C-alpha cells in the first residue's frame, strides 16, 4: 500500500492543483458560461503536462522493461529513479539472491555427488583388479573365462559411470595435445583383444603413419573404445571384420569405424545419440545401456569435433569423427 501511494503521489498532487486552480479561476472570471473552452483547454493541458512528466520520470523504467540488460553486472549496477522502479529492483534482486543461494546448494550437492562417484568407481576397481589377477593365475580353467567376461563388462560399466561423472567438470579434465592416431588405435584394439577374440571379430587398422590430430588423448581413446565396443557387439555373425580408417577430406581429418554388422533401422538412427535410448538392436541384443553413443556425442561437442553416422540394415554401420580445421596435421 505504501508503494502504491508513493507511485501515485504525483497524480494526487496534479488533481489537487487542478481542482484548486480551476475553482479559483472560476471565481475570478465569475463562471465559465461564456468561456467554457478555457475549462476544457486547461484540463487537457494539465493532463498533457502530467503525461510528459510521467514519461520522462519513468523513461528508464519503461526502457528496462522493453530492453532488459544483456549482462547480469549491468542489471545489478542499475538503480531505479522512481518508487515503482525501485520496488521492482528490490524484488528482482531478492529473487536473484535467493536463486543464487539455491544454485550454490545445488552446485555443492553436485560436487559431493561427483566426489562420491569418483571414489566409488575407484573403490570398485580395486576388487576388480584382484579378481583379474586371480583369473590370470587360473586362466586355463574354463569357469575363469566366464568370470573374465563378467569382470570386463563390470569394468566397462564402471568406466562409463566414471566418464559420465567427469563430463560435468569437463573443462577441468581436458588437455589438448598432439595425438598420433595409429598408435592410439592399436592401443585401443589391443585393450579390446579379448572381446574381439570372444566374439570372433577381426579388426583392420588402415591409418597412415604420422597421421596427427590435436585433441584430448584420454577422451579420444574413450570415444574409440565406445565405437569399437558397439561395432563388436552388433557384429552378429562370426568372422566379421571391423575397419578403422583415417583419411583427409578437404581441410578435415576423419576417423572412421566401420563394421559389417546388423545395421541400425532408419527409425532409430536419428535417436541413437539420445541418452538411454537403446532402440530395436538394444532390445534384441540385451546388452545396451543407451549411454555409449550419447556420451560420444557429448564429448565430441565439448571437443568441437563433428560426428556422423551411416547405416544400412544387415550391411553395417559407419561412424565418423571429423576433426575440424586446426585440429589436424
């Protein structure tokens, strides 16, 4: 109520002045019977003066409503010149500080969650390492191969959870360096050799010596692992091959993983990069989490690399990572 009266004070002053002035003028002239136009003119004149005054005193207020500040600092440094403007400033600033407190609480909770995820994954990796050592000591026994397969699946899932947690703090976990593609590809293939052997799928690396990109080696390695794992998983028949290519196309270098697997239905291909989307193949094979290609896409976006996919049913799938100008040699 107090703000209302403060905002309408100028209107009240005008009304009182208009009433006193016109009554005084009426008495001085002895009535308006012969000069009624004076009454109309003065009333409209005072109203016009009030509107002009109102406009200039509230001009900044209307400007701020029609063109909000482009930066937060510009908004916080602005000060209202009228009671209504000042009241709105105070309300918005209180809401901003409330939002900041809630955001800080949310950020703190997210950091605690990230810390927990990191610690949990590392703790889970310790018993996995012990199990792997036991398997190596007894690898000639048949049951150990089944245990090894489950351990590898568990280790893959833990790595994916760890990379998912790190994605939120990508800028702190990101380092651009010169990367030789062929040694990196051979390293990833070697790490997945047991999966290749178990699925009876054979890799072929066609990358010229000296092919170089500039990116984050850890994340590029993660991308290649995900692409190869998917290619192996969906190579339905034995003795299939997976091809890893690298070539220059215009001003860009392309890293391509191509399989001869089941392919992706056209109804699914536009959604394979969505989180938790498994599609028809995921339901048929039963091993998909729907997070692998989603994480690949998110990492490529953060690294400023482009990703493309082509697929035909029963013909296979090709996924290309395109390194933009300035990221190749």
